[in-house]
């Protein structure tokens, strides 16, 4: 009896399953909601209030982020603009107290005016900011007069020493400090700054760029927010950087103990009253916006809206269920057809197709199903062809697997006979060839020590010197720590080969291999005094290495083969990822220099 009832209740069709699922997922939850509404409302109102607070914080964050982005834009422009950097580097080398000739004075005046005009132009858009370019020798460029502030006083600021550790686009964000500009001190007692270093090609600092805005610009974001919430900008050490009340700027966030509690749920108690806490991080600064809002005020509007929403949802559930019954009829027809096609495929007919071309998900599923069948047929054909090629390759591999140890023993026997006859040069050549051949065939050594790699290159240079008329002077300067580093094998040989064949054009010359470990970085430098490359060829080679190393092939007109070096670049990138970098410098008739570096921090 029970089995019969169970069989009748068991859904047999997809349509029946959808209707039953709809009842379970829509009607039953709606009924349950009536009983647990009061319980859920409390949590929902809290979540909604928190969501509203976060939304307001995001709006304020967009304004604050725009201010900070404008500051970074100015710093970026100064760093990137090549014309300005040329002027700054030139003036950085000058002695501040040196007597300037009249013609040089005019030239310096025009260059100073150009830099000052550029600073003035890039700060026209957005909020007003104070820009200072300060060189190491004390020379400076500003968009404000010296009566406002003497930029050389920046050298005495406590945060200024932090700039020594800043590279590239890294920046030091300076929180609220007392305003140093005379005209701004009354209207805005505090200022916020960002600072970067200006470095030459040797990464030596020759200047600094500091961009400053007034703290009251940030405060405007708080004043425009509706409600009575208290909003502030806090740094990573929980020090208040901006607040509607100037007296609180520079003090520590007073409610940190409550926020750091494990059971903290965004509700804090202040003077026996509940407040809603929310924060939002400002990207790339480590700062965050914090809002504290009376909880009753935060949920007042939400509570009244929530009751109306619940009634609307209940009516919507009923209407939706009626519409769902009609929609199911339309949906299930193509699905039934698709099921029939799947059954036909299951029986072994791979030529059947559904041919459903509707634009909804079922249509896309049908197209994907038909495409899958096409690909299966294609894969069957490809697998068949692959098996044939695989058998041929296995046969060829078996033919090629002559015992390499036998070959090495034969070469060693030949070397011994040549040595007995007194031809030590030929014996050394055979020995070097044997070592290179053994390393080429040994597939187990994917990674080898740098010491082994250097030994391989020594043997290779020995062979090359024996085969060409003029010998190459190969100098090796490698630290003990560098010898212990592990790298993929045959990383140095292709670059050395480029230097001998293309750089030195198989003539006499010098090649220097220099490797060392500095801090967490491993550096390899290969330098020759050969023909070198022109600027266009060097630029094309650099672009290929960085953007599309897989497409590199052939040989540049300058005589530098990009095939071997691209193979080295690709294998090192596959082994070490983003922690590996390669730089190529070359000058026509002066030689080529390849510098590879691997950061050990990137390999952890």
C-alpha cells in the first residue's frame, strides 16, 4: 500500500518536478516567513542599515579617492614627462652656489619657467594642490611663492627619510600635518601630502616630488552626507586624519577597543546609546573612512519600508506562482525534445541534432549540445590520427634510443688515444664536446646549480675558440653564493652564443659573465664589446620579449639572434614567474649587455 502511494507521489516528468520544486521553493518559504518575520526583521534592518552606511561611505570614498587620485596624477606626470625629467636631471647635477654665466642664466631661467608653467597647468583641473619639486642639491620648483613656504625645510621633516626606500611609483602618504602655507593656515589648519622620489637610470635619487592638499577638502565629503552620523578619515595606525571637529584631528580613534572585540557586530555602545559602526578602506593608502551613526536613526526609515515590502512580496509570490505554471508549459517543450535527442545520442547515434534555435538559455544549451556532438566527432577523428602519429613517434624514439653512455665511452676512448699521441688541444676539445653532449642528453636535470651552468659555458667557449680563427676572451666573475643558485639548464649558452656569433661576428673580443646575490635578488650579467644594436632594433627586441615572447623568431639585421634569447626568457618566466626580469642594453659599435634578475621573495 505504501509503495503504491510512494510511486504516485514520485515525479516522473520534468514538468512535474518543476511544479513541485516551485511549491517547495516559493509557497513554503512564504508561509514560514509569516511566522519568523518578527525575528528576521531585526537582523534584516540591521543589515540594511549597515548597507546604507556602507553606501554613504562608498560615496564619500569616491570623493576622497578622487582627491588622492588627482594628487597621484600630478606626481605621475612629473615622473613620466621626459622633457621635465631631462631638465631636472640637468639641474640636479649643478652646484646650487655656482656662479652662472649670463647665457646659462637665461637658459636656466627659461627651463625653470617651463617646469613651473607645467606644474601650474597640471594643477588647473580638480581641487587646488601645492606641488613641490625638490632636487637633492636644494634647487626647487613650486606652484607657490617662497613667501608661502620655503621648500628646503622639507629636508628637516621627520617623514622625509622614508623616501630613501621608495622606488618607481611607490609613494609615501603623509597624514594630517599642521599647514605650512601662510595663506591657508586660517581656513585649514591641517594638510595632507603624498611624496615620491625621482631616480635616474641607476636608481639614484636626484629629486623628490611632493603634492599637498588642504585637509578641509577631505572634510567636505563628510559635510555633504545626510543624517547625523559622525564620519572621519583614519590611517593604518588608527590616528584620525580628517574630522568635522578639528580638535579630534591627530588623536587616536577612541572606540578601537570595542571594534577589535571578537564578538563585535557593528553595534557599539557609547554613553548607554547604541551606534552603528561602518568602515571602508581607501585603496593604495592603507587609510579608511569610518562612520558612527545612532542606531535608532539608522533603522527608522527602514522599519517602515520593510513592512510595506513584506506585503508586496507576499502578493508577488502568489502572482508569480500562477505565471510560473504558464511559463513551465513553454519551457518544457524544447527541453523534452532535447531529452529525446540526448537519449538518441546515448544509444550511439552521434549524427542526430536538436536544431533548437531559440534565443534563451535552452536555445544556447541546444546550440552547445549540437556543437559538442560536432566536436566529439572531430575529436574521434583527431584521436585516431593522433594514435597513428603516436605509434610512429614511439617507433622513431625507439630507433633514436641508442645508449648514450656507449657514445660517451667511445668519445672518452678517442680522447685518451689522442692524448697519448700528444695532441692535448684536440683531447680537450673532445672532452668539452663530451660534457656538452652528456648535459644535452641528460633529461633528468631540469634544474641545475649555477656552478654546473658556468662549467657548461666554459666548455662551449673552449669549443668555439677552437673552431674559429680568433679566440674570445671569456672572463668570469661569480660570487660563491651565486654558484649555489638553481636555474634551468642551458640558460647562459644561447646568450653567450649570440655574443660570439652575432655580437663579435666570430672575431676576437671580450665577454664578461658576472653573477652575484644581493639581498633577496640573484643577478646575472652577460656583456660583450661586439657590434651592438641600433636603437630601433633594441626597442623591437625589448617589446617582443615583454609583449609576445612566443612570436620571436629569426634574426635582427643588427646581428643579434632573438630566437635563443627568447627561449631563455620564456623558460625563465615559466620557472620563476613574475619574480624574473630581463633587461637588454646595447649601443652600436660598443657592445651588448644582458641583465637577468630573480627575486627570491617572489619564489616563496
